[in-house]
């Protein structure tokens, strides 16, 4: 089976994606967001964008903290789910991050939990960053939370099995050119074999910095974990970039 160059447009819309990742740690995510808001000195009047918001769990939490929040995602299914939580200060839209944002301007844009680096063409990453930059107010900040590629590649788990609601998922990881690839195989409820693939570009800090320069964004700092510790290339689990327009 050839990989789908736009794999994210089908896999993220699949109920099996949400099933496989349903146990993501919401408390950890909320603690991270709380610390991030303090660190950024977000004012109560700040307008926030959750870029690639999925089903909206982070956007909903941000809205509960009193902020005006917009969430956008490529997946119509995810946005349909998120819209049941929409209100006067919380709205959701189907949107491809490569396209100019018709919403905003925003004080802060959050791109959290490795929601970047999916595109087949490297130039598309820069296009996405430029669209985000254009949606920021002057002096506004963009936060990109990405895996620490150096450590991830070094510690890549080649194969694992995970059973969720009686469905055994066979998960295999490998490097393919510049991408970290995860092959996910399982038999669905109708007895049909399924194969999905995740492909995330193995971006180095230096690659990101080149992108940021081309998008007109200034790198303020790089954090290395959800406790906002400093980034250590060999050991940090994350690369969290704070960028300013």
C-alpha cells in the first residue's frame, strides 16, 4: 500500500484515530496550558487560536479559563464534534492551516502536541507558518509544540501492539527519508483489514529556525518539556518554540 501524501485528511477523520489515542493525558495537557498562559502573560482580553485543534479539547479548556478562542482543524468530523461546545467566546471552523486564515487577528496562536510537519512538500510548512504569522497581531506570539526529533529518532520503538475496546492495533515505526513513519494496522469491527500511516517530518531545530526566518517570525525561546524547562537537545522530550511577530 502506497502512503497517502495527505494521510492526515483521512486518518484524523477516522473513528479509529480517536479510539487509538483516547487515553491521552488531559490533566497533563491542562497543566501545560496553565503554565504556558502564565509564562506568556496572557491577558484576560487575549484572543487565542488553537491551530489544528482536533476535537477541541484544548480550545474548550482555554475558553473555560475566560479567553476568546477560535479552533480550526482540517477534519470535518472533529470540528462537527467540537461545535457542540461552541458559544459566544468559543467557535470552531474547518480549515487547512496552509490557507490564509479568514479569522483574527489573534494575540496568541497555539499549535500543540505535534500538529505540524505533516506535509509532503517542505515548502508547505513555510506556507502554513506564513498564514499563521499573518493572523497574529503585531507583537503577538505563536507557540509550536513539537517532538524532540533527535531524541525521538534515537529511541524509536520499532513495533508495539495495543488493544483498545477489543481491537488489536499493530503499530510499527521506521524512518523514511526525512519522515518518522508510523504504520497502524488492525481489523475493523466488520472484519476488514485496515492500514493507516502517520508521517511526521523529522525536523531539526535548525530546520525550524530556517522556516521561522522565511515566515518573518522571531524565535524568542525554546522550551524542552511540559513543565517549561529549558531545551536540552539530547534529553528533552519536546521542542516548544515561542515565536513573536
